[in-house]
C-alpha cells in the first residue's frame, strides 16, 4: 500500500496499533492449562472492542480469529479446544486485522513460563534479526539485502531460516505487493523497497531445516525435521531513513 493522504496514514496507524495491542495482551494473557481456542477468543474480544475484524477470517475464511502455533507448528496454527498450553511451550501468535478498509499484521513467538526446552535463544535470535533488518530498510534498498541480514543473524546464532514463508506488502488488503520479502538472500530478487509504502517484515528462524510442510489440516505448517521456528513481525512504513514501526505497541 502506498500512503497517498493524511487519511491513509491515520487509518494504517490506527489498525496497526489495534493489532499490536491485541498481540501484546494475548501474550500477557496466555497461561499453562489454557486452550489455544480460549486464547483466540480473548483476542477476538479485543479486536471486537475496537471495531476491527480478523483479517485471516474475512480474507481466507480461516477457522479462527488469530493464528496460534505451538512448538513444532511453524505458522498458521488453528486455535483448538484440544490444544492445551503447557509450561515451556514455544507459542507463536499472529494477529492481523482490518479496520475501516485498512489492514495491518504482526506476530511474535515466546516461551510460555520456564524455558524447559531451551528455546529462548531461538526467540532472542529472531527478535534480534528482525530489528537489525528493520534498521536497514528504506526507499530504494534491495529486498534481497534485508533477507541477507536476517539470514546472517540466524547463522551467527547457530540457526537456519525458513525459505517458504515470507513477509509481504500490506495495507488495503492482507497480502499485497511486494508479495515476497524473504528472510534469506535471494540474488534473483531484484525488487526494491519503495518510499511511502507499507509492508510487513517477518523473520522465520529455525533450529532444523529450511522448509515447512502441511500438517494435513489445510492450514497449519509444521517445522521441517521436527524443528522449532520462531517468528516475529512488524508492519512498517518505509521512508528515506529508518522506517516507522507502526506496530511498536506490541512490545517486540
């Protein structure tokens, strides 16, 4: 999405704040013994209080209001009464929504309670990779350069990156041009970031393997080779200098 007016800027800022607050509150609300369905419904109540609609539901008829992935689920996990959160679980919450014709997207992985599985290093590497990449994004910068930064940070910490999950443009719909903002270096990607456009930049940092596979439910993606994947995502506005992080309220 290109920002063409003050109304566009106000609209994208508002929905970005809404999804960021929703993600933050869901993360704080998560408890061992809670089902992912109950956590999802809590997120829905927050979105509803702002008049916002779940983007995956209105766009793709996703069977939930948010995506909640646990442990070896890398992305697009379906909230369920049968999935009960446990101490030490790696939990990813991805919140995207629409308000007054504007869409924003953000997500984040965290270890629930005590780090029983030793995954905080993975989470920290994902956060670090995202912020190092964001600092370098500006109008005219090659998209491939940003993937290179994320991949280098992952490798420095002993991890891999997922190559079949990517960031994307956002704003007037959930997924827009550019349709692929990879977290690895793709020398064939010659696209550049454009000033005054809105994109969602994501990291997908993996303990094993570089791809995901379908769990079999048509939505959930599993980490390759039984690995774990940490994802973090911000919606940003690209400028001539460092971008404006529109979803900063999520605390990531």
